C-alpha cells in the first residue's frame, strides 16, 4: 500500500467512525421518541411506466436509522424504524403506484415502528438512503424475475437493528386474583401497523379499542371482575402474544373483538365465533383466514414453531375439549345477551365456528366477536357511537354473570 493510499484509507476510516458515532447518537431513544414520520409518498420514474423505478419516501421530522428487507408470499417490502410518532395521516394508504399496491405503517413492537409495503410482484431494492434537509428516507425498488427475488436480506443504516422478539419480556404469570374476582381478558383486535378492516377513515383497530375500553369499564364497575386488556393503545401484537396475555394473567375468559367487512354491502350485524378445526360455513372459514392473516399484514415472518404441535396435540386432550365446551356455552349466552341488549345480530346463525389462531388457548375459554360490518353504512355509523359501545358492554357483563353462575353451579354438584 502506498503512503498516499494509506492516508486516504485513514481519512475514509475516520469518516466512517464519525458516521458511526453520528448513527449511535441517532439510536438513542430520546431522539427517536421525538422523531415523527410526517408523510409517506410514492413516486414512479419514468412517471407513466409500471416497469420503471418505484420510489417510497418517508418524510421525517428528524433523521432516524432504519433497517429493511423483502418478504415473499405475498410480496412485501418491510421498513423498520425506531419507535416514532406518526403525524402522517391515517395508518394505511390504498394508492397503487408502480410496484406498490398498498402500504401500512404504525407501531410494531416496543422500540420499533414499521412500514409494510404490499408489492405487485417480486422486486429488488435498487437504492436506499437517508437524505437531510429536509430529513427523509428514500427507497427505490424495481421489478425482478421470481428467480432473482431475494427475501429476508437486510439492508439499512449500519449499527442499528430493530429489537428482536427474544429481547421482549413476556408478561410474568400472576397468581390468580386474590380478591376472588374473575379475570376477563379483552382483546382489541389488530392495532399499530395492522389496521384491520378499513373503510374510508374508519379503522377496525380504533373501533375495537374503543369498545374494549367501554367493556372494561362496565365489567370493573360491577365489582365482580378484573379486566386485563391485551392492548390499551395503538400497538401491534402478534396473535400468539394475545393468547399469551390470557395465560400469563390466569384469565378465566378471553374475548377478542373485531369488526369485519363483507363483499355484500347489505350484510350487517354481530356474530360470535368459537374455535373449531372444521368451519361452520364457507364464510366463517374465509373470515378466520382473514383474521389469521394479521401477522402477515404486519410483515412478521410466520414461525411455524410459534403455533407448536403442542397446540394441535392438545386439541385431542381432555382439557382442550373441556375448554372448547365452555367456549361454546359462553358463546351461546353471549349471542342471547347481545340480542337482549339490542346489539343487532347477523341474519345468519349468529354463533359460528372456524380455525381462529387467537382462540387457540388450551385452557382459557375463548370467543371472537365480530361486532358488525364496516362495509355496511348503517353498521359503520353505529359501531362508532357510545350508545353501541354501552350496549355491547352491558351484553358482555350479563353474559359473563350468566356464564360464571353456570360454572359455579357445575362446581357445586
Ligand atoms: Zn379483525
């Protein structure tokens, strides 16, 4: 190596060190917490060709590091950031621009926000960079043949990695409630980067959280219940983690709240679902497939081990069958109480069953409630009223009272 090249090498390394220090400073959560994504923009170059370069721009209030990778089936670009605020409007964009079909953004894990971009087909990241003045992160993606598609390879700012799952402490198992109160776990469906069903400015994740809060208040006011929420803010949780909250808190009952869409705009009303390997009807099977897709929506790589054989084996187990029976008993009581409390039921059989992952607890009786359809104008309006939330809360309180009385009666025999 000549003296000259070693000097320039030194300058380069020193430059790198300075860049690294700058990056490490960036990583400090105090900076990240103040950071906000102020806009998400899509562009195409040349403008009229779907085969050109598609540009994804995240406008930032201040620079943050990032990490990104591609995922297949379906094709997605996933961009991880430190936890940031989102002042960009809404949590999803339906725009079809170039390779981009749709995108979502929001909270993913503690310390980790995420953007998931649905792609039309296989692609590669041509360029990615942080630009300053104004601060923004830019991705250029181009289509490639399926054979050249390389999922999972991480690119991004060096020195920053999003927090991993194993670093996340699971809630510790708490002893059963010593006050003798029953523990009801309320799961507000979706959240964070996964908006659930979206119609205009109406997001399923917001409706489910508002209803969950009303239910918690009503149950706790009665003095007979302690309510544990799987989430109490706009955050993402994997389906497995939702079930885990029920176990860790020794839940006596688990209710997952949702609001679906239907291709037919006239379809409306609430339904209660329980777990079954065989679905009650085609529509219930399709709904379970949609709800089970939540982790894919959030760009999580589905780990088959997460839904271990244990769960499948347990399906044959006595405990499993006992839990399933109790779930069905509660589902019937809840269906009756929803009707009594003027929560309109779906015209088809209101209690149905299918293979919902979130209902797979072997020990905690679990039901999933579809409160209504965002695709129906009347339902959509009603789902957002405090009157509706109050009716649902009353129905769940009455059904819980009825259910635990039944459980106590059985125990006394
Ligand atoms: Zn849902």
